């Protein structure tokens, strides 16, 4: 996380933290849809309060957390691509799901443009 924050310009730090907090709040729902859409495994318990406990336990498993991060980043890029090409009309949760892909793109572009 520290490496990512180093590359973010000062003006984007506040939106980075606010959207990161909203993404964390909606994380069980996001994982619910990621598992359901990509693996056809629907776990309704992820939409309850216990979803936070389960997600915390899933991220505590050493190699599983890396797989979940890649799954969530892949889902974010797919949702962003569907939105850009016009086949997706997102809700609030859809916009929050696009957050990791948008921040990754913004940070990479700003890093490439700012070669000091």
C-alpha cells in the first residue's frame, strides 16, 4: 500500500482514501458477485453482517488472499470495460467496483507522465 501511495499525486490522496473506505464497506457484496459471476458459487451469507467476518477470514489465508485480490482486480477491469463500451449501466455499487481499476490506471498514467 505504501508503494501505491508514493505514486499518487497529493490531490488524489483524499479520493483514494474515501473510495477505498467505500470499497471496504461493500467488499462482501463485491466478493459475493465475483464468486457468483465467475465461479457460479453464490453464497448469500456474504450479503449479511457475517460476510465481513468471512471475508476477513478469507483474506487471512496466505495464498487465498492473493487469489482474491487478483479476482477483485480482474472484476474491476471487466466492469470498467463494460461501462466504457456502453453495455453496462452501473449502480452506486458498480461505480465503487470500478474503483481499483480506475486508480490503477490513473496511478500508472501519472507515473509514466511524471518521470522525474
